């Protein structure tokens, strides 16, 4: 179990050059910026990976499964994390459901890593919901709670790391997966609150939103300087349109990120329904479209 003793931070920083030269595999695996280390509580989990889409298919919840792997960290000597509880609540347009315990995983004697599996059908069972209670855009909201060997529980966390997340909360969005993607013009309305265009993956730009179709076609849109091919040359706002042809069986929309926390956008389907709304500071990832009314 990796532990961080704050009384030793000054000493650690003073030999930072030596650590760079003889850095061990643990530190390569879990790089920490000690200058910015701020943690509340005595234990926390840092996300290492997500396997599978976190979206939940309203039409077939049982087919929706994903895993998240975390590294478990104790801030006190001898007090390893012995249990990880995963709680879930539901926020919907038809019904809400209060938080319940979804799973409890014994981590005593582990290698300080834990993999949690989430399944849509089991979520409904835990929350006493039916698939008919779900609507596109609803969210399942999760919270991790870590228990150490003295029985102390830690859930709220605030931590800053290089290339790591230590947020104990995440969510799933309810979507409808259609066998055929609606053809026609899809409109992307884009904004930038600072007015200097999109910086997605770097301070100077990066790619725009990409749309990859089942036939191999790829579209890209953004506000300059984002987008590697074409972009709207307006730093504050702009509208672009992509046309999806008939008989397309899948379309993956991907948002590369928001470097400065200034990017917002909406996506409107050919029907006129707004199927995605992203606010400033949204994380990178596959864009979940609410196609349940299409």
C-alpha cells in the first residue's frame, strides 16, 4: 500500500533530483507532483483506467457493463485500505432514487489496486428501478468510500496529481443505442467563454470534436485554433453541420477535452432535438447522445 507522510515532504523535495535519477517502478506507475499535493482525509483512490463505455443502454441495461481500476493510497503508516464501497443514486426525468450501496470489495492483503465492475441490470436491482423508469439523459451517480484497518471511512477527497485523477465520484448517462443512425444534417453549436477559440488538448489548440461513422468517414469540427483540418474562425461562437448518410449503423462522437475550462457545445439531431449539451470544463471522452426520442 503506497503511503505519503507529509512530515517528510520537505525531505523528499530536497532529494528530488536523486529520485529522478533512481526513480523506481512504483513512482513511474503513480507519478505525483509533491509541490501540488493536497489531499483531504486519510485514504484515497486514484483512477488508473476505465474499460468499456460508462453509458447505460435504456433498451438493454444488462448489456451495459464497464470496469474502473483504482490504486488505493493510505496517508498513515500501518493503516492500509481494507474495503472499498461503491454507492449509487439515480437522477432522472421520470423518477429519482436515493443513494444505496451497490458493491463492497474486500481489499485487505491486496496489491493496493482494486477493479470495480458496474452492470446496468444490477444497478436497477440495487435501486429498485425498472427499465421503464429510465429516460435518455438520466444519470446514475456513483461515490467511492474507503475504509482503513481501524474502521475509519473516507469518501470526500481533494487531490492534485500529474496524470492522475483522485475524484471519488463519477456518473453514467442513460442512452438509447439505435440500429440505424438518423440520417441528415446534425448541427453543432459551439462556444468559448474567453473568446479565443478552442484549446482542447494543448494551450495552443488540439483536435476538435470528431465523428467516426461505420462506413469509415470521419468528420471534425471546432472553433479555431482547434481542429486539424477545418474549423470555424470565430473565437467566441460558431455553428457547423455534418451530414450523416443513410444506412449508417454507428457514429462515435468524441470530445478531446477542455484545456482551459472554456469550451461549451450542443449537438442537435436532424429531428431538431438537442441530443447533447456540454458545459465548460467537461472531461474528454465519447459523447453520449440522447437518442431515445429519435
